[in-house]
């Protein structure tokens, strides 16, 4: 893992950061209306950007025990059958098809377990394909990303994110939020975000610290369980969510930043709030 810097223009207007994870495009049991509505929401929100936290496509090859032709999206099934030898390209085209309206607002992408397993088993370069498609850096599974807001040649504000696709299978929002909050034991950031569990939730914390200038700062931290778009139920076949007793998707999460010009000791960088839908 390494750190990444993304530079954006400083503004006094609110900046909204959305988190997209676990779209599983190509699977039949996906809430496509919710994906389209979310893309429209991001596209039409002023000063809006988004991070991707993995599992953009279902990326299950035919050699995988989870593969079930009955669970392929019925609206794409013909294309899938005609392009079976190039299944990786098929998934990339689906991602492009549905996320192209918000390409320019993408800040950074983290790969999920579906992408990493697919690459391990097929040698297909998803990292390179997504980086080219969205013109952003792509990391496997986790990353530190600092957003640096500049005015002319000067950095006016900054905020650090720790992004992790996620792990484990807790079945409640509380268990997932606890898992995100535990990241603060090992990683220092302003916002912690995790996907994988398809649960959506936001919690707020505070850290009190001594600045370089000797002042006391009470800094807000946000913990985000990103949510997902997989319904987990289908009449054609039994999904692995059904077998595991997992619930259907329940929304998306975002944070809103109110930037402040940074003082000499690093104080007053931003105010922050979080929300879900």
C-alpha cells in the first residue's frame, strides 16, 4: 500500500463525496434502477465526486464454483453468450456503459475481492483497464488518498481518506460500522470507508490533538459503511446471499465537506457531515 494525492480546486461551496461499492454489474440480482438513480444523483449534484471501493462487476468466470448462468442479467445475456471467451472485456464494457456519465467525477478506485480473484485466476488486467477507463489511479483492496484543495499555487485545505474494500460477513449494520471504526486503531485518517458487506451506515467520532502551533484541535472523523446494489434474491436460482442469510441492499452513503482555509498550524481545514440514502 502507498499514499495517493488527488488535487482539486478549493471552494467555499459544499463538496459532496459519494462512495460506490458492490455494484456487481452483470449479475441478475442487482438493483439496476438504484444504480441509474445514483449515477444521476452524482452527475447532477454540484461539486460532487466519488470514490469506488470495488466489486464494480460481478467478475465470476465460468471456472468459478459460484458461476451460475441463470444469475446473469437477462438484459445482457445475449451479449454475454456471444462474448464468453472475453468475459473480462464484457464486464469492463458493462462498467463503462453504466458509469460513463460520472467518469469525470471519479477520484480513485479500489479493487474488491471479485476483481482480485478474477485477476488471480485468469491473468486479466482489471487494474489497467479501469485506470484507462476512468483516468485515475487504481489500488488493490486498500489505499490512503489525500484530497488536496488548492487555490492558485497554495494548498488551502486537505482531508485524508483510508479506503478498504472490506472483509468478513457480519449481518448487521452495527457489526459493519464497528469493523470500520476499528480501522482507526491501525490507520490515521479523517474518513474511513469500507464496502463488501452491502450494509450502509455512517458514524461520527472526534479526536483531540495538539497542533504544531501548540493549539488544541478537536478533529471530526467519519466512519462509512458504503452499502451496495445487490438484491441477493432471485427467482431463477439460489444466490449466495440467500444461502448465507444476508439481507438485500439498503442504500448508499456520502459525506459533505465544508472547507476552510487552513491556518499556519494546520487548524480549521474543514467541517464534515455524513448521510445515507
